[in-house]
């Protein structure tokens, strides 16, 4: 593992400022360490030779100043590190959320590539991202406040100690120089072993977080079908696996700390023995011997601390690396050129093929299609035939593997302003009814929101609610029926008033009465708009200018029919 991911400073300004400050504090701390050893050796040697208090008073005062300076430097470095960690976490979280929004739902739903990590991780991407943005990035505190400062000291202090000891006693400096490399060598060996264990621990944590999120969201369904206890057992197994992986990682951390402590203790003892024997033989002055004995532990201490803090920081480093991996993925805006297309330009696909990783056959295969302004196209086909992928390409949630579209040169944000989308299962957020409708046009006033609700047939049930348009609806609209959720989604589309309307199974999962009412609302919404409606319900073909059939990713367009197609028996 690299001590510092080179991508981190590039993504966070706070990291660059912190690294500069850490080096400066490291230089100050190293200077104070050397000054403290020199002053303490002078005081002890003076006392040994019988000097009085007066000659040593100035050294005492300077020693107190140096000790206070070390304390202040340590406090300042840690305070700056914690502030930097907080800023870095905030910047990474914001960058992660903004970049995932740019990547879009197509990336969130894509199958993972077949690498070793993905093979083990069964967590959904939303669960993984939630774990990364919360628990994962919170672990960066130890990395910034403990590990990086010690890493800087480990680079500066041993060299400074060798320079000072070398000027006072070259033989002792040679012993220190010969034994110092042993600690980094063992740190590297232990680190290679620890990295694999930490990756395994983090993968299990992602799996646990993602699975727990899925279970909580699907708890009503699990209770109805009597599967809640079975899922609780699955969570218990995943939790147990994560606990065992964590304990194995901690065991390695404790053993490595023991090894590093043993090595540094033996090295200091070796220096103490050789300098002590020469002191007894009169081969080295007393003050020089004291200076060497005081500085020798300081040469090894930062290296020992780096080893100890390495394990504490690994979780944060791993999480930050995963976040940076996500940020390195090219977003659709970065793959498209800036351009402009007329508002009445046809919606066109030319030879579009979409392949998802890990799937043998394409979701769309050489699809060519042109929908003129104001035209209604109904696309019918079985589940899994490619209907949703077709809409995802138009929405630019998915980039075609092959072929092109007539809107490739239009910036993604500009293109989506022309679209209204009513999905099969509309997502409603925690908040009020008005807030959820206003997603169609965030700047709309209350009158426009009410008008959109009236057009969607939602005004009546909203007014019957205790809080009216201010009624909270719960996450995913759990307090509403399926028909009411669909009407909220249609109200969004009415409020958006975009020229192109995309509909995905608008009456799926609704009873007969609700389906008829929603159908009448949808037909009002279609008026004067370019419409692409995908469905497995053949009765929708009666409102179409053209009908297309899609199956196994292949699209066939039928010209000019408004009669419902016969349903194959």
C-alpha cells in the first residue's frame, strides 16, 4: 500500500494544505527533539561533574522552553490534522455524491466486473456507497491525525539523529544506521500481509452494509412472506464473518507491534552496550555518551509509531481509495461534446447496441429508431426484452456500447431538461407531497404545484390528507397506495411540462379502477408531446401513432396502427 495515494491531494485542497503543514510541524518537532537531547545531556553531564545550579540555570530554562514547544507542536499538529481530516471527508463526500449523480442510475445498476473483489462483494452499489461515505471516510481521522504525521517524522527524525550522533560519535551512528533499515523491512512484510486482510474485512463490511440496507427497505415484504427470520440469519452470518475478519486483522496488528517493539528495543540495547563499554574504558566523554543514549531511542520511535498507526489507518485508507476509484470513472458529461440540437429535432437511435458486463447477450442489439416531434410510439415486449434499457439510453443513464444517437452532441443536463420521465416504480423521497411534486420543477410556486396535482388527479386525495400538500409521505412514499404514488409521479411530469415524455409501464401493478383512471390521466399528459411508452400491456397500442415490438434486445417497428394488437395466447 502506498503511504499516500497521489490522487488524494488532487481531489482535496485541504489535503495539500495539511501535507505542507505536516512537513513544517515535522521539521519543528525534529529540531526540538535534538535540542532537548543536547540540553538534557549538558545538564546531566554538568551535574555529574559538580557544576552548580547557576551555570546550568540557562540550560534548565531552555529545556523547559523546548519541552513546552514540543507539547505545543504536538497539539498544533494534531489539531490541524483533525481539521484537515474533517475538511477532506467533507470534500470527498460531496465529490462522491456529485460524481455518482453524474454517473447516473445506469452505472448504479450495472453488473460488477469479474474481478476478485467483485466476486466476493455481494453488496449492492448503493449499500457500498453508503458505507464508503459514512463509516469508511470517518476512519480517515486516524490516517491524518496519527499516521501521516508519524510518517513525516519517520522520514525526518532518524536522518537528523544520525547527523547529530555522527558528529559526536561515528561508531554509534554506524550501529544506528545498520539497524534502522530492519524496522522498515519488517513493516513492509507485515503491511503486505495486512493489506489483504484489511481488504477482506472492508469487503465484508460493504456486504453487510448493503445487505442490511436491502433488508430494511424490503422488511414489509419479508414479513408478509415470512422470510424475516431467514434474512436475520443471513445478517448474523455476515456479521460473524466480519467479526472474524476484524479479529484476524487485529491479531496481525498486535503481533506486528510486538515485532517492531522487539526490534527497536534490541537495536537501542545494542547501542547502549557498545557506548557503555567504551565509556567504562574512557574511550568516549560522558556528555557524548549521554547524548547518544538519549537520541538513540528517538531514531527508532517514529518508525515504531508508524507501524502502530499503520493498522489503525488502514480502514480509512482503503475506503478513501475506493472513493477515489469511483471519482476516476468517466462521467457521461466528460464523454460528450458540447453542442445544441433544435427543440423539435427527432429522437433518433442508429445501430445502438448495449452490452452489460457479465452478460452473454446484449440488452439492445443494433437498434435503429426515429421518433418525430409530436409522435406517439408505444414499445411492447416481454419482461427482460430490453424495454427499460431502451428508455435508459434515451435518458442517457446508459451509454451505447456501439452505435450513436441523435443527441450525443447535446450536453447531458440540457438534454434531460427536454424530458419528462414517469418510471414504473416512481421513487418518492422523505418529505412533503409538495416537495416530491416540485422535483419536476424546483422553482415552481405553490399554485403551479397544485395545478399539476389537479391535472394528475392527485389534488383530491392530497387535500383529504391531514396536512394537505405539506403531509409527509415517508421514504419511498410508504404512506401512499400504488395509485397515489403513480399520480404524484404524473404530477411531476405535468409540472415539468417537457416536450418529450417517457413512460415505463404506467399502469403496472394497479387494480382495474386505478388503471383506468391513470390511463385517462396519461392520455391527457401525452397531448402535444413526443411520447415513448414501453409496456407489456398491448391495450396501450390504441393510443399510438406507431407500435414497436422488442424482444431479446431486437426492435421491430410497425407503421401506423392505433388498434390494440392481438395478444398471443
